[in-house]
C-alpha cells in the first residue's frame, strides 16, 4: 500500500468547475427551451391569425348567401302573390262576363223574343240563406215578352212542399211569407220581387212552386217548380 497525499485545493477546483458546467448546461437548456417555445408560439399565433381571417371570410360568405336566399324567397313570394292576384282578377272578369252575357240574353229575350214563348214569364227564381236561422231570402224576376205596350199587373203565389217527420206537407201564403215580402207586381218589361220565407223548425223543404197570375183582361197565368236549393249570398237581396 502506498499513501498518496491529497491536494484539497485541486479537489475544490474540480468541484467548482463541475458545478459551473452543470449550471451552464441548465442555463443553456433553459434558453434553448425558451427559444423553442417562442418559435412554436409565433407559429401558433400565425396559424391562429390565419384561421381567424379564414373564419371571418367564411362568415362573410355565409351572410352573403343568407341575404341572397332571403332576397330569392322574397322574389318568389312576390311572384306567387302576383300570380294569385292575376288569377283572382281573371276569375272576377270571367264572372262579370258571365253576368253581362246573361243580362244581354235576358234583355234580348224581352225586347226581341223571336221564337221565345210570349206573354208573362217567370224568368228567374233564386233562394239564399237570409242570415237568420229558419229564414230564407228569395228573388223572383218576372218578364213580359212580346207585346209590351201595356203594363201587366197581378200577384205571385209561393207553394212550399216538403216533409215533416213522416208526413208530406205543403205550405203557402202567410204560412211561409214574412211581412214585407213582395208578391204584387206591375211592370211593362220586367220586374224583380224580393222577400223572405220562414220555415218550420221540423220541416225538410224539397221543392217550391212559383205561380204568377195576371189580373189584366188577358188573365195570364204561369208557374214553375224549382228544386229547393240555396245559393251563396252574392247580392244585397239575400241580406
């Protein structure tokens, strides 16, 4: 065994250098990490900024598309409303044309009857709901065809036939006519009579007969039977 003298100063120097080396390594690693983090953060911020710009552009495109869609829907709605209005106007015009054609045919039959049956005629008879339960409005148009030099006067009789339970019944005159109904006529070419009928609560009407009797020297008489059918309230006469 050989004893070697220990140099304490040398050992202390070695320890100091070792500690400095470790500290330098730690500092170098820390600085390198900070640089790496900074680089990564900068890259992430650039990516984030890019994605934000992209998101804003997409939002703008989406809003533009929504605006275009809303404008398109509005245009379609306006077009549909315009088409419906045109259809409604066409229906109204066709209805007016039909009424005018009917009126022209009516006046022609009165003023230039041709082969049409001469004398007192029942031209038209309409029924419509009167707005009061159990009441029905009527409108009767009478004409004098052919010889219109003199007035024709007379009365109208309405006869209502139907069923009450199992029985067949017929009502007329004051049994069904309400006060104020027009049944007396006097005219040269034509006349419109209006009024209201009151129906028994338990009666099911089936048909109504209109009889017009002239009290002039010629004693004309005419009658027509109509199936009981109510029309839509299209005029003031039905109110």
